[in-house]
């Protein structure tokens, strides 16, 4: 495993993070989830990402139990707050002070830890003053319950506003967590430049486009049984935008490029994400330990300029780059 600094902070994170968005507490039984966590640890992964909303809080509990017995100081544990959780009362959502503080304490309890290394605003809250949100994060930092503050799926302008307040409050505002992969590059035009100016890194989710960049979905063919695209617990909705035949036909053109590089398609996809130096870590999920073992082989891989150009040519105009695709709901 190799490590990168998170923004301009002193925190090192593993180039591959382990995340449990659509698996733990919903798609995968707990014993299997723990086997995947063990595989991640065995592979040298030290960074683990979750959120209170994943499986309506169950994912945090599964991760906490899976990491029991590990030396806490040797791990970086990340979680998030924003989406509705629990009984979904009027204050069980958003980034108001009440929800942020209560969610943080509940997450710590579920994760079985006294602090999280990174606490992230899971989206931008248009209904709450940003000053209120940032002050709540600052209070958690001063209480020692949060070491660093980050965000997820914020626009470049929102990142700039948050960073300004973080400087005033003297708290470490270090990262953004966007969707980013060969097919979905909407952060490159505005989010990455804003993050670089503010000393922030990207911790990216969906580096293999929900499995599409593994090549398992074929144009004109039925969806594979048991795949995320057929899962009614949430996975199917997230992958639909990549399942058009025109996209899948383009993805097939990546196969010979991966073979020439001595990589699987999944390894090529993860390695591609890590070529962006503003990316500190790529989050992988897994339903089987073998998936972890395969994806970590992308660590340390350098893709030369000719290969990067060939990838762009193979994918052509199916790549999404519109920065307006980075957005948060106007209300919850």
C-alpha cells in the first residue's frame, strides 16, 4: 500500500480506502462484510469510509464491529452527516447544529470510537446558514471528537465559501468526496481547481462506475444476475446512467488497453483515478474479499501519457464533464 497526504494537512491516508455504502447492513451478510474488512486490512488499507445514512445507520455499526480489536491509532475512520436517518423526524436531516451534533455522537457510538479522523458534510445544505454548520463542525473539532473536516459533492463555489469560514474558525478543512471515474469527470473543471487553491484533496467514490468499468455489463445483453444493477436495495438506481448501450460499447474498447498494461479493467479504472494528483484516495467497496485483493493492485501503477490519451479516445463523447452535475438537493 502507498499513502498520500490529505490536502495540505498532516494526515496520511491509504491510496485505496475501503467504503461500505451499498454493502454492509444491506446487500452483504455481516460475516461476509467482516471478511471484506479483514481483506482490506491485510492489503494494507488503513482508511475506512462510511456514513450515518448507509443502510439507515446499520453500516456504521457493522464497520465498527469489523474493526474491533484493531489499534485505533493505526486507522483513519471517516463518516458523514446530512441525509435523513433514524425515524426521520424534522431535525433528523440536514446540517443544522442539532442534527450535526447529535449525528456525530450517534456515529461515534455505532463505530465504537471516541473520535473520527474525518467528519464530512455529505451534501451542501441550502436550508441552513453555512456559518451554523461550520461552527458545529468547529465545536466538534475543539471537543476532540473530530480531527479533520471534509465535505462531499460540494461545488467549487461552495468549497471556497466553506474554506473561508474554516480559516476564520481555525479548523482543518481538508477534503471533498465526489463521484469520479473515467466516465464521470464533472469535478475537473471547477471542483479540483477550487480544492487545489484551498489545500484540499479529493477522496473519490465510484472509481469503477458501480461496476460498469469492470466490463461485466455487456451491450444488448441481459443484466448479470446478482449484480448491483439488479439490486432493488439501492444499487440499481445509482448505476442506471452508465448502462446505455453506447456507454457499454465504449467501455468494451478499454479491454485491449488494460491487457496491454497488464491490468484488469477494474485495476485500470482505479489506477486512472489515482493519476490525478488532487486525488488522495479512491474508495472501493466489496461484497467478496477477492474484489478487495484485485483492486488494491492498482496502487503505485503509473499510466503513461499515450495510454491516458488512448483511454480518452476509446470513451469519446460518452464521458460526462458538465460541472453542473455536481449538486445537492434544494430541500430534504
